[in-house]
């Protein structure tokens, strides 16, 4: 399965079924993350039901606090 994540093509040996599973596999905390899938912003409560397909394009942005 190939996905383009933040303009970088990545290949996965096993299909990644949902946005939530992808974030988990990448070690990205879903609580502080915004995701755009094929040009559409995905609400956090829909990460688990938002299915991924081979060739999808994503932007993933994690928010970090500072001071």
C-alpha cells in the first residue's frame, strides 16, 4: 500500500485501514493532530472510521505546546 504523507510517498507492507491505525503505526498522538485526507479535513472523532485507500494523499500536522 502506498500513501503520500506530507508530500512524501511511503510504502506499507500491510494495508493500513484507517487514519487512526496509521497515526498509531507512525507513533503520532491523535489528540494533538490535524489530518487532511485527499483535500478534506478529517475531524478527530472520525479518525477510527476514516478508511484509507492505496494512493491516498494526506497531510498530518501535530501541535506542540511551547512557552
